[in-house]
């Protein structure tokens, strides 16, 4: 591979590093990271803070103090990787210096390198989003055994509103709900809410809420600012400095492992991967021969059986191996409003634990490449390994509002 300038490993690594983390991946940019000595990630979770030293006698040993509500967590770090195969004709074009073919080949390699980085970063963002908005994460270890991590967010910080109080109902009490959340978090750890995460679906109902509009008419903002600068205006009203409208999506794809017939549902869809498919989401079946797609709604997912159960009617059949199911979905659930204190007494509340992998004990996103014979090709791979850790379990408040 060293005889092809465009595929030198040092150049590929610089190329992938050159693409900065997408500004749309808010959680990677918000939470820091640190290195762990091994793939065994362990940390202490804490609930409560603001303790105070008691009075005592100089002639008596000082009492031993420990943080309130300490809980031990441990899990194997998650590992993710994938590769692209660059075929022989592309490699030959990269050798043709000063030609249009070489220029096009280099553009293609650049595009593939950026795709690998973006996909790798989205997996890390997904893990952080699961910690923040679900409080749990599930993944496979090196033995293909499922690991489930529960971050221990207290039940009183996970609230689902009654149906008549959902934010799309006339009885919604949005400001009261958020103030109650703020009081609960303050009572738990004396922290101050710094961030709120939500999607456009939730923002729409906040802006159109008559109670909020009335409050703003009585303030210096006025109703006009609510529609011109909704996030800033709502943030000022609710005393939340960072109102994060987060609509970034990821797309999961799984190929069918058995034929699927047309007709009315429910449908049991056998696929090669169920990891990222969630109940209630809309999936799209793609018929690659007809170049047509149909939508269904997921009603159940079974990782053990390798199946997705979905409701809806299919007008055409789908083939194993050739056709696939696709799920475009937002990192932040479209029915939630999640609050975060990003620091407690000057300490970070969460971070991403980087774990070493490979023969060299590499940390963080890493690219390598090698040649394959018969048929000739070059393979470029990206890898990463780690796990989000949450130090203060009561710094997150999850509201299901729709």
C-alpha cells in the first residue's frame, strides 16, 4: 500500500483527523473524556451533595465521611468498528499522477474516510444520548453477549406526565412541570439546571402554549420574541441558559434474513441486526429491485430471535439478503424534555471513558489499513472503544411530555 500516496496510512489518519467533530453532535462536544487503564470500566455514582463538616473535640478522632448515596458501577467497555473495501481499479487510478482519474479517486477516498469518521462518531453520540435520555445502554461484548448498563437515575427524576397534562393538551402546565423539575434537582444536589434537550416536536408545543404566551406578554420579551427567538426567550423565562433544540438523526439499517410476504400486519421481520431498532418507531422496508419503500410501525423487537415485529400493510413482498429495513431516528426522543446540571460543586457530572484496544493499546477513534489479495483490494478500517460514565445520578431529569 505504501506505493500509493493517496492510501498511505499516515495520510489516511491525518485525513480522518482533519474532519472536526460535527457541531451537530452536541453531546460529544459537551461531555469530556478520559482514559481508563483497561476495558474494565468502573466508577462510583453519587446522589446528593453539599455535606458539611460536624463540630467535634480536638481529643477525639475525626469521624470518617463518605459521599452520600455512593453506588458502584462496572462494565466492559463497548467496542465498535467497520471498514470499507477499495477495489483494484481505484488503486490503479490513484497511481496515475496528474490525471483526472487520480483526482476523482482521491475525492472518493476522502469521501469514504469522512463517512467512516462520521459513522464512528455517531455511535459514540448515540451512547451518550442513551445515558442522558434513557438512563440505560445495551450493547454486545467481545463474546457477543449482551451487556446492560443502568446508570441509576432515581425514579423521581423520571416522570411521565398524565395523558391530560401532556404538552400537546389544553391542560398542559409546561412552566409548572419545569419548575417542579428544577426544585426536585435542587433539593437532590443543590445543582442548577444548565441544559435542556428537546426536539422540534416538543418546541412546537412550548411555543404554542397559551400559558407561556400569556406569561411572556407580561414580561419584557413580549409574544413576538417567542416566535423570532424561541429558544432564547424560553430559556430566559425558565432560567435555563442552554436550551438545546436537538434534531440530529442517525439511520440504522438491517438486511432481511428471511423472505417477507405482502399483506396486512402484524409482520415478523427476520433481520441480521436488531440493536438500534426501538418500539414505536417508524421503519422503512426497501425493495432494491423495484426501488420502492413502505413504512411500518415497530411493535416489538427481539434480539434473541433476531426479529422486528411491525404493524401496517405491505403491498409488495421482500427478499432475504437483497432487501433491507431502515430506521431514521433522532438521538433525542421526540416526546421528551431532558434537563441536565453539567456540574455539581465544580465537578463534572459525566464523561466518556476511553478504553484501550488492539495490540498497541490504542485510545479513541483510530484508522488502519491493509492490502488484500485475490481479489486485490485495500481495506480501510475505523475503530473505537469506551463507555459513558455518570458520576452524579441525580443530575439528570427526564420528562416524557408527549
